C-alpha cells in the first residue's frame, strides 16, 4: 500500500475552533434567547475599500476583451505591483529593494508555511510561544518537529516563551538555531518589538549565521514611532532576514488573497559542502516551479491600495479597528483585568484572573455571553491568557465590553 508522510501523524489535532464552536452551540442550545457576541474573530469585518473595488472591476472587464485579456502572468507577480510595494511600503522608510527581491503570492499563510522547504530538514528551528500555529505545524509536516510531549511541545523545536514575566520579549535561544520565526506586531499577544529589541535578533542571526523569518502581517496597525515597520530598518537585516507581508489585514483582502515576501539578494545559506547559495534564487526556483502567480484582477486591486484614495480608505478602516482596540483596553482596565497589546495590533492579550484559559472562556461565555479565544490554542505558554480581537463592529465591541465590565473577578 502507498505510504503516508508519517510526520503528519505527529501533528497535534487542531481542536481549538471546533471546541469553541461546540461550546457556543451547546450554550446557545440551552439558552436560545442569549445574544452571544464573538470577540474571537481573527478575520476582518469591514468590506474592501471603494478604490480597490473599482480597480478590481476594471481589471475584470479587461479580461473580457481580446486586446486586454491576460493569461499566465509572471510567477513572481506583475512589476506594477512589485514597484508599488517598493515605492510605498519600503522607500519612505529608507529601505531600498530591487524588483527581484519582491515575490507576490496569494497569502502570507502559504508563504510562511512554504518557505521552510528551501532549507535543510536538519536545521534547528526556533519559534516564539504562543504563536500563529502555521510556523510550527509546517515544520512538523516537513519532519523538523519530532514527537509531541505531554506539555504540547514538539521535541525538536526550540520554543521561546513570551509571557508577561519577560514582557513578551522572546529570549535569545541558549543553543544555536538556524531558522527563527518572529511575528511582529504579534498574533496572538498583540505586542510588538522596538527597534533595539529587534536589533538584538538581527545581531544574533548575524553572529550565528541564522536566518530570521519575519512575519509582518499586522504592520499596518503600528501606531507608535518607536516600532519598526520592517525588519530591514535594522542594519544588517538584509543579510539575515526574509520578510512576509499581506494585504489581508492591511486592506481587507482575507477573502481576495494577496500577499508578498521579500527575499534580499544578500541573504545566503550553505550546502553540506560549505558552499554558499543565494536564498533568493532558491525561493525563485521554488515559486516558478510550484506557483503560477496571483490573478491579474487581484494584483490590480492590491495596487489600488497605494492610490491616495485607497490609502485614505485603508487608514479609515484601521482607525476604526484600533478605536475598537482602545475601547477594549479601556474597559479591561476598568474591569481590573491585566492586559497586553492592542496598541500597535488589533489583538488584546488578557491575563485570566487566576484560572485556566478554558475556565475563563467558559466564564465569559456563561456570564457575559461573550466568546474569546483561549490562549492555549496558540501554544503551551498561552495558558492563563485569552485573546480578544478588535475585528468587529463598534456596537458589538461596546456591548461585549460593557458585559465583561459588569462581571465579578
Ligand atoms: N500571519 C499571521 C501572523 C496571521 O495572523 C495571519 C492570519 O491570520 C496570516 C499570516 C495569514 O495571512 P494571509 O491571509 O495573507 O494568508
């Protein structure tokens, strides 16, 4: 019989969202009158900007005419979008990129999951904990995880605990690691790293010849000057880092699908003979073999986010979500709960008042009819926390927070 990739057997079952849904369903079944509000949503709730929609429509119409129809595009993305990214997202921050360093894709999820396959299976991987689960699980599938222990940790992965005790700053690994996943602003903790804090990681990677995989999916939510928007704002980062960005949370593209990855030309890794290779060339080879590009209308729509009107509309949406985040923080403070994040990210990470993540989840569901995401779903060090999302309507946010504020802790 055909053999399977047994690494998949190591994967922990993903119970999180099915368990949440089951609990909500059971509660609603027993309390049909209850008006349950979900504050656990990790998806945008506002529609696409008008500027994007109009460009999207125009590009679809181009596909209907013989003269303007487009078939396969470049696997790396159309130059008009790659240029717009360089000019708008990087140049104003003093980061120079060439066209060949920008790769358009249909999501930061696939890019952050796929990037590991251009590196050896023998590499040691370090991942912050709690974390967006894709980094861990894509490495487990590839055979870099090893078996799962009782605490929910894969044996061969180096976990970097991020908790209130260390101010959510991942500690530098004690033993050398090859690949380091950093996500800032962070999902799920909503915390961020300053330039100096991120510099420590760039220095570590330079000293140890490691590579940082930097996920900046929430970059657009950064409000504070001291927070870097790109890892390439740090000197030397071009030699040690790959950066992932997405239009998903920036411009409401979660259902449209468009993202990009920056692989600098200076970035190198070696083979077992000690010969160095350009990582950019490997990623280009991988993409041109396995990926056929993002659809033309989607890339035109993404480019429209950089127009004046597009930028204004995007800022309006981000401002709306961040006002939700402010309302959440203010109410948590009044409720006397300890919380983190929500200043440069749409997520607020709340310390449970002396109970487990699931116990606090149950309390909020039963006593406030509010659904949150238990921190344990993001890794062992998420225990004792829950995540509240600012992706919601103002009305739901205000109602949910009023209810939480009225509880006894
Ligand atoms: N990276 C992080 C940290 C995320 O939280 C998400 C989505 O929630 C993604 C990447 C996925 O982005 P995309 O929609 O571009 O696949």
